[in-house]
């Protein structure tokens, strides 16, 4: 199956898996990834098959203003144990670029077929069901500010888990 066809199938399978109040999402397929969002595409859920690495990333991406993305990283880092308990210990929070952050997990790529599309849609639904209430609860705290990153390149005063060294984890990777 072609990647685009696979992503369309994941999108079709996703909607009925979600509770009624979360079915009003918008979706778009860009290049070789599926993005699902509610308010603005800069904050979106994503399915990204990566043939070269043999993995599929299923994640929540923050690709808005740097200060807002940092704010999301700070509030979500505080909740990593709760989110990992719901979604599994492979869930990671990291700075992807100097301005983007993401919460994600990956699964083996395997053959792009209906069974894999069903599995990925199920995982995406679980991610949305877990994260959307957290995003709504934390949104006022993030938008009110006060969580802005310090100016770059200084790293002094930044909590160790938030310092950038290439791609970096922003929270505990494994539960004790």
C-alpha cells in the first residue's frame, strides 16, 4: 500500500474510535504524514511513517511560537508519569528543533496494510483521548505566559532536563 493510502485509511479508522466530543477534528495529509488538529494546525497530532528508520511516529506536535511551545513542554513534563501510565513508558517529550517540541512514541513500521492502519488509528485515538483534556486544562497556564524560555544560547538557569543538546528529552523517559 502507498503511504498516502495508508494515512487516509488511518484517518478513516480514527474518527469512529473517538468519543463524539472529539470527532470534530480537522485533518490533512502533508507529504508523508497525517496531521489531525482541533483549533490551529500549529498544535496537531501526527502520524509519520519513516521507512528509512523502520518506525511510525505517533505524536503530538507543538509548532507554534517558541515561547508557547516551551510553555507546553514545561506543563507536560510535570505530567509525564500520568501520561506514561495512560499511554505507555515509551512516550517521550522532547525538543525537536530550537522552536518545536513534541510528545511522541513510535512503533515498528511493518507492512503498510489494514491491520497496521487499525493499530495506528487505535494508538492515535488513545493519544487524543488522553491528551486533549490535558491540553484544555493546561491551555490557560500556557497562554498566560511566565513559562517563556530564556534567551538563547545561554543555558545557565535552565532546568537540566530542558537544556538543548541536539534533540533532547523534556521529561522522564521511563516510569520507576
